[in-house]
């Protein structure tokens, strides 16, 4: 998330934070101070995915979408997706004791990292060392690290810049880089009738989170989005899901999420 916009978002949602935290799993509670989705507890699940981010990870139950997609791709396995507590940039989270305890609480299958600071204007540089530290912690926990570059703001041509920033992190410390922004751009071009952005032009509606989850789930499992079924629990009609699966499939075929994590095998 870009820093100036990030603080504006935090201010705008402050009044509703208590309600939103319960609905989106951004605060305490749940498993080890996080919120869990899936068909098993985090302690016992065969596939455990930890997601660390801010409102872009929380909104529309994106962790639950990822869990459902991984479960569909691996029907014989138990799955838990856990969202770390709080909405934080990665440099803030590295000093958060609850997040550190959570990543060390079990052997994780994958750790998804979102909320690297970036400059909205492109004129400033922010530290990426903390993201590299999180990748190292994910490796120590036995996990595949997955970088989650955010989708571009509505009408702003920033996909490549955001993606390249995350690639620069993965070049230093190998991690998978999910081409989420590219999938959004392709969907906007192919399916202009499908709304992905919320009214603020920054956050996602359910369809946008679903598209991001498709790319993340493919990154983790290697299963083509086109091979996933229709999901009835997320309020997205089957035709929209079909179009989003096609866009996600074309994107990951064009830009492999594993370019910078070649030694990581799909779960």
C-alpha cells in the first residue's frame, strides 16, 4: 500500500474499525491471535497458510477465499488460512510480538506477505529490508514465501512499478511473486463490466478480492484457476467467476509466480 494513501485509509476507517475488525478478522481473537478460515484448525491442518497484511488482505474475506480455493485444489487435505492480527505495513509488523509469535507457532506451508510501503508518486524509496526479514522468517517456519503486490489504484498506471518493487525484494531473498496487478489490468481490459475496485478506488469489492485470491491460490498450489469450481459462498455469480478464472489463468501462464522462487514446489 502506498504510504500517503495508507494513512488516509486508516483515518477514514477509524470510526468503523471495531465493527470491521470483527467482520474482516483484522484484530485479535481466533487462532493464536489471528483469524482462521478453512476446514481444520491451524494446529492440525495439513496445509497451513499464514497471511500478513492490512485491509487489502482483510476485506471481503480474502483469506477464506484462498482457503476454499486451496481446499478445492487439494480435496484430500485439510486446510487452514490464518490472517495475522492487525492492519500493518511489513516494517511495522516486524516489531509486532503477536505476529512474530504467530509465524513461529507451527510449520507453515505458505506465508503470504502484503503491505510493503511504496510511494504513490514514485519519488521516494521505503525500506524493503523488513520484507526480506519476513521472507527469512517464513523460510525458518518451513513455508513458501509469497509476495502479494497490490493491485493498482483505479485509473493509475502503477502495476509494473509495484510489481517491480516486489521483484526487487525477491531477487535479494527468493520468494514467489504473485502477478495480481497484471490480472486486474487484464480483467479491466477484457471485462469492463466487472467492477473490481470499491468506491474509494483503492480497495477491492468481492470480485476484486476473488481475482487476487485466484492468483495467490495458483501460486501456492500450481493448480490452474480454470480447474477450480464455482464457489457459492462469496456472493459472486458463476459467470463473473468464470471470467475471472480465465483472466487469472492467462495471467499466470504469461507471468509465472515462480520466476523468483524456482526451488519451491507446489503444495
